[in-house]
C-alpha cells in the first residue's frame, strides 16, 4: 500500500473543543467556587460523611500493621521494664532480709546483755490514734488540734508522731481535743541524738518557719550535712530512737564560737491527717524519791561487796 494513501490529519479529539489553557482556567474557577460554596453552604458535608463511612473499614485494615508494630514495641519495652523492676525488687528483698537478720541478731544480743547486767527491760509505750481537726489560726505559731483529749487518756506533754517521725508535742489538753505544738514552732525544743556520732544535743524550731536549728554546738563540732537525728530519750518524754530531723546546712563562722546548723524535720504537717499520740515516758518511770532510794541501795551494796 502506498504511503500517501494514509490520512495524516489529526483525530477529531485533538482538533475540536477549547484549548488546554481555557480548560485549566475553567476547572480552577469551578474548584474555587465549589470550595467557597462548601464553606458557606456545607452542601458537601453529607457526601464527605458517606465517603468517610465507606472508607473506615479500609482505614482500619490498613492501620492494623501499624498498631501491631506499636503494640509489639510497647510490649517489648514493658517486658524489659518489668524484668528490670523484678531484678531491683530481688536486690531490695535480699537487702531487707540481711537487715532483718541483723536486727534479730542485735535484738537477741541486747536481751542477753540486759539479762547479764540485770537491767530492766525497755519501757513499753502506750499509744493512741488521733485525727487532725484543724490548724491554729495564729500566723506566728505552728500548732494544730486533734480529736482526742483527756476523755481518751491524752496527757499533757505527750509526743505526737506520724509515719515519718516526730511531729510535735501536746501542749494543751481539753476534754475532747488537744493542742499539738509542732517541732518547727518558735517555742518548740527537743533533745536529739546524732546517729553517726552518738552525740546528744538540742534541736529548736522557728528557723525560717519550716525548718529547725541545732543550737549551742561549737564551731568545730562533728556535724555534717545529711546526719540523721533521733530522739535521745533522756528527757523522760520521748522514747529513744524516733526520727526527728536531718541536717541540711552547716555554717561555721570564724567570728562566733557556735555553728549555725539547719535541720529539715522528718514529719511534715502539710498533708498529715492521722497521727499517733504516745504516753509520756515519765508516767511509766518510778517516782523521783523511789528512784533515789534504789540508787542509794545499789551504791551501798556495791560498796559492801568491795569490802
């Protein structure tokens, strides 16, 4: 077939209709009109809702691999965290077991020493649970009131504790309530014992409103930041060994013979709701006259044994 017999004219599709630029402008204007109309009239909202409903299963199916990947990563992360927590718990349990064994050993040794020296056993302190009613309205003191009084056996001067340590001392007693003066009060004082050095001293309140102060300590006293202070038990009020405060700052001044030692109390009154009221140690001790007689008899017997 000869080549000149082919029809070389363009097809009607390319030869008829508007130009490409005209179509671009038309459809651009139409798209802009539809967007403005949809913004004003919301006529495409049902259509979008129908399309979203139809595509929801497809989205769920396509999101399954992503969810599986995320869940697998969270599972592995949680598994590693659980293994680390179990390891730390086992180490803590071993440490607690060692402490319990050591405490049992010390308790037995203490009992043997007391039996050997014929010392009287430690006093059993009676306690009473109480609830905090409210805090005193006086802005210059730190006191609160509890719902136990003389009718429940609360005595004047009774120590008040929380789970963290000594909170304060009962300073006024009413039939059905009692006033507790906190250790951070400006008029509060408590004898303490440094557990590291076994040195007794006195801690006072009123240092900055929320702290305590260790007074009458020489500038070269062996006191360090972080030392734990407990009750010494020599005042006849507080049982020995109760947590009181921790040393937070030590200022040694060259021009002064005493050091300024700040303490942070163990027990905080900000969120406390329930406390424990102890019976003062002095109520369980023998009278002063009887104690003097017993001491004198012991001294005479010791002198007779030496002769």
